[in-house]
């Protein structure tokens, strides 16, 4: 899973959000590393909807424009969780190895 997709799904974990709110929440969760353009976001949302990972739960008109609220599906939650476990395992491998190496004599 690509990093922007991971943060889009993570942004939707707590509550349904609309496009701009997803952009901002993904940026906050990634500590500023992920700054999605609207085109990238909506392409990703279309793809994630097609894959069954997100769905539209509400639509309203705000200032004459449609505002769609998205949420994760159970499949999207499962994919996000699996990716989080994969990333944690990968990080643990490096962190544990670094700790072992640091305990070896002559290694600074």
C-alpha cells in the first residue's frame, strides 16, 4: 500500500469526512509528510471505492457544490490494519537489529 493511501484510510478511521477534511487529517496524521492535491485525493478515493475499501455515506450541497462524506468499509479497515502490522514488523526488524548491534563491543 502506498503511503498516501495509508493516510487516507487512517484519516477516515474515526468518522466520515469530506474531501478537504481528508486532506487536512492525512497531513496531520503524517506530520506534514503527506500533502495531497485534490486531484490525487479524488483519484485515490475513486480507486478505493472501486476496491471496496471506502464508501460514500452522505452527500450534501454546500455553496452549490456536492460534498461527499466517505468512510472506510470493513475491508478497508482490514487492509489498513494489515498494512499497519506489516509496517510495525518492518520497523521492529530494524529497531531490534540496531539495539543488538549497539550492545556489541566495539560498535558505537
